[in-house]
C-alpha cells in the first residue's frame, strides 16, 4: 500500500508541475488544458489503492476466523480453541442441528469439565470430548451424522495437534475418547 501511496504522490507532483507550467504559459486556459493529465495519471493508482484498501479491510474482518472455519452440512459451527488446544463447540449450533433435550445445567453436571461459557458475549460451549460422548448417547440419524463430523473435523485433528505439540489433555478428556 505504501508503494501505491508513493506512486500517487509522485504522479501528483509531476501533474502539479505540468499544470504550473501550463498556467505560466497559457494562464487560466492552461489549467483547463492540463486537467485531463491528472485523470490519466491518477486513474490506475487510485483503482489499485481502492483494491488494496478492500483487501486490507477483508483481512482485518476475517482475522479472527482465518483458517478455522467449521461447517456441518452448510451450517456454520462456531469452534473456539483454547490455550491447551482443546476445542469448544457452541452449544446453540449443536442444538440447531440435533435439537438436544439436555439443558445447559444437565450437560454441566454430566460433563463438569466439558461445558464452559466462552466468547463475547459469553455463550455456552461444549468441549470436543464431552460433545462426542454426548452424541454417542443420542439416537437420531442427524446426531450420528454430526458425531462423525465432530470426530473427523474437530476431535481427531485436535488430538493430533496436541500430540504433535506435546500438550497433555486433562484426565477427563482421555477417558471420554477411548
């Protein structure tokens, strides 16, 4: 972007010199004659600047989710990764797919380390292993499809990453996945 800004500044300086010379020779008519030079010289750099600004805004907007987009059958699923490389799936997204009968409180009692309020604003999220264990208990075909998706897209990649980085999972997580 600095290259584009430098190009615009240089072209403005050259156009200003041309306009000044035309004004000195022809007066006000010289300014009118030199005006198209500004349009010709500045059109391309201004378009490049607009494209660079669009790209910068897009990068800044999607910075939080870059490389971490999760979708189950076209439905966006919010997955947050914590410092221990554990992944947490937003409970509202899971309920939109499966339609859980268990309340937040019941899930928190059943999986004490598996339910947390994360994000801004804070919303209930269920840990990857607790979600997998709970989906094993559900009998609907959609729950089975979601369970396979959670295994393939959330749980196994997180386990591999923790193994690769040498991060130990809490004791409750090791038992839920076996």
